[in-house]
C-alpha cells in the first residue's frame, strides 16, 4: 500500500484543489504500477501546517511577500 504524504501551508489550497491534487497523485501511482486494481490501495494524506510552525535557521519563516499576501487573502 503506497502512502503519499503531502504537507502544505494552511489556507493556500481550497478543498476542491486538495481533492484534485489527491486524484492526480493517485493517477501518477497507477501509471507507475500499471494496473487499475491498484487504485483501491493508494492512500494520499494531505496535511496542512499552520504558518506559525515554520522556522528556518531558528527564526520564524516570514516567507516571500507574495506568499504572505496570498495567505492573508485566504483568511
């Protein structure tokens, strides 16, 4: 059973986008395995991480300005 774990910054993707991402990742696994029967055992776990949890070099991650603006608009 393959498990694909995707970690995303919270609030960047909509629910629909996350569902589409999981479906696309499942298709990629099917392409490599070669059998439609494999679909039922492909697991995709999407974890959303709160922006306050990101640190680089021991300092809070401020992110590129465009990312921070996108996060603000998504609230």
